[in-house]
């Protein structure tokens, strides 16, 4: 198993954050299936203020490139991503179109 950690900010608006939380209580089945089919074995998202933190565990079949290509081909995933972008905002220093930023591990016990 490989673990990746990502971060992303939400727009600083209580109503939008509440709606974002609500969407994640019932993620669309097509989105869940695309996550599982890519080799992601577990995923968790945490929220503090407006900052999101995502932990993603993957198996040895997972590929960022293959996941991105599959997502581009999946209309429902694209609809979800477009909807979620109404609540999210890019981190400082993010490249154009970059949402979740991969974090560097700096400590492990």
C-alpha cells in the first residue's frame, strides 16, 4: 500500500462549506466507483476551517496518469468535479487548473 496526502482550500463562506460537507455525506455512486476502479483502496477527507486534508491509500495498480485520463472520459466524474469547484479554491502557488496539491511527508514515527 502507498499513501498520498493532499490539501486544498474551500471558499471562506459558511453556507458553501456546509453544502460541501453535505455533498460528501452522499458522494455520487459513479464517483465512488471511479475512485475504487482506479486502485484507490481507502480515502478520507478532513476539514479544519477552510483547509481540506485528504489521505489516499492506493494499491500497486494505481497511476495518477491513468486516473486522470479515466476521469476525463467519465461525464459524471467531470460533472462532480465542476460542481465541487464551486466550493473549492486553488492554493497559493497552484498551477492553472490544479486542485488538490500533493503534500510532502516530512515526518513519520
